[in-house]
């Protein structure tokens, strides 16, 4: 393996580590990353779903039900959590 390949692999691994580390401990449904999963997060997900680009939205955290699609169901789940209808999200 050449030195260049070694550097490229190291850079890729470092990038993966940084991304994984930034999401570690972050609640998936806290899309504005303020430390609270609430109706504001639900609103931001709904805005994203209809084509708006709400400032501060981390779309990587918006697929609450882990179906591979960010849609109004994700916003509904966060709303249900906020008002106490559900107590946890799918793992």
C-alpha cells in the first residue's frame, strides 16, 4: 500500500469518526439540536417535508421512525411525544 493510500484511508476514517462522534448522544428527533425534543422540532420537520428549508434543521436527525423517508409522520411522532401520547421512539 502506498503512503498516499494510507493517508486517504486515514482521512476517511477520521471523517467517519467525526461524523459518528457528532451524532453520538444526540437524540435523533432533536432536529434543531437544542437538547429538547418538542413541538418546534415537529414544526421544522413539517416545514422540511413541504419543501421549506428551516434554518438550524439537521435533516440527518429528522427520520424519527427510521423508514428512510422524512415525512409528516415523523413530525406527528415528535408531536405525540411532546404531548405525552407516546413515551419513546422506535430504536
